[in-house]
C-alpha cells in the first residue's frame, strides 16, 4: 500500500546527483565496481565467523584494536588514525568536520562520483577542475582555483575512474604551495595496485605536514567491500574532528575483526593484487592493439574514453554478459577481474561494431 506524505524534504534534495552503483546482473560477469574477484581468505573468513558469536554486543566505537594494528603496520601514531564505515564515510566526515555552508570543496572532474554528492549533502560548494588532456589531475589549475573559502581539496591518486596517477615531484610541489588553511585529502583507495615507484606513498608525503590527510580502504585490495571499513591518517586535530562527526558504532565488529585479520594476511592478499596488476597490463595491451585509447593505469581498472560511444559500448558488453561501468558521454571504466573474466571482456571489446 502506498503511503503518500506532504512532509517537505530539505530544499535542494531533488537536485542532489545520484550515486550510480555498478550493476549486478545474474549470470553476467561484474567488472563494474572495482572489487577484487577472489572471496575472503580462509583465515579472514574464520576470524569473521568467530567474531559473529559476539554480535549481541555493540562494537568498539573507537575501533581501537584496529587502530593499534594500523598504527603498528604503517608506523603512524594512533592519534593520527581514524577508522570509518568505508573511506567514503570518511570523505563525508571530513567535509562535515571542516565545512560550513558556502565553504568550497575542490576536486578534479571527472573523479570519484561520491565527492560532489557528499559535498552537496553537507551544504558546501563543489568546485571542479577538469582533468588534463591525459586524463590526469591538473594540479596547477587546482592550485590556481583555491580561494579563501576553500577548505578541502580531494586528490584521488590513482584517480577513479581514469586510473591515472600524479607523480611525487609534482604532488610535493603542489602540497608545498597549498595554503595552510586548506586540507588536501589524498584518496588512495587503489594504493596497493600502484607499481610505478614515482607515484608517491601519501603517508610519506603527509608526514610532518599539518594540512594533508590520506584515505585508505579495505574494500579494494583487501577484498572487504561488503563489510565497509576504511581509515584516515591525518593531523591529530583532524582525526579528533573526524571522531566528533562519526555516526556512533557505524564500523561494525565483523568489519573491525576482518580488517585486522586482513592486515595479518597482508602478504597473501597483496600477492593476489600482483596477479591483478599483471592482468592489467595484458588487458591494456590487448585493448591498445585492438585500437582503443587507454590511459596508463595504476589501479585495478582501465578507462576507455569513448565519448558518445560509451553507452553503446556498455550495452554491447552486457549483451556479451560483461558488466562495465559507463559514464555516459565520457567513457567506460572496466575493472580487472580474473583471467577468464578479462578474456570475456576482451572478446566483447574486440567485437564492438562502432569501434572504428
Ligand atoms: C572505492 C573508493 C573509495 C571507498 O570505498 P569504501 O568502500 O567506502 O571504502 C574511496 N575513494 C575512491 C576513489 C574509491 O574508488
């Protein structure tokens, strides 16, 4: 039964962009959400099962055991670590903690589609700076776009959905030039897939800088997308503010346990990433050979800047039982899966009639 209501919702809610999740179609291969193809390791699955015996209890609200484990692993003090319900929640918390209505949040476009949505939810103003011709962050243009109202700048490195990455020298130069009242957030959701040594480790760049935060997640390389847990490393005042705007108990106990077990099994999990990286080169080379443009990628996906052909490409892939993530009029993002899945995708890509 429908239940009509005359309760008004907030002004502007209807103009909020919608987050489009990767589709799931029974029987089709999902290469749409940048997940890793393998299920949990036995050690992680059994840690989750053991933790399930205690779910009548609230989780540790500060996730202190996990914070302690992250602190040891990455050699950063506990006070500089905040855990969140996926790093997407930490993006929102950062904006909530730093911005008042009218303050500006800057990010490249196209980049992670959650940034504009979260910015608008909080009532801040999004300022977008186009990627350069190589589909990479234009850090000089971003620097030039900073105003006295700018509070946050997201630099997604490698960038979702293009896979491109900024290198150490240019990012360090950018950080040196950003005024101290602006927090630069290095979103490193795909850090574990980076193979070019010139792509900097954000944690190294953030050390000793009072206006840099790094976001990492257990959803991608660590394979825990369904459990929702990520973390921020930031100056103490920023992590304290993140805790103030944290939804109480939002990182559940199974997620906390699984994240610790995943750090314990890190070598095994990163070995899986090495296989994905090898597949990434194979897939990109095959696409280039077929005649596609594919920017160099440091993540677990490739970007096909197909422009107006994007929607047709996604439909053609789906007709071949492969789900990609189209951004209409711009391009398609395709996650690297296991070799069979990638082969099915390449077969579809080779038979796309509108390619030439
Ligand atoms: C996937 C992703 C995240 C976060 O994912 P969570 O599952 O919320 O941890 C954050 N930033 C980027 C750029 C991503 O692609």
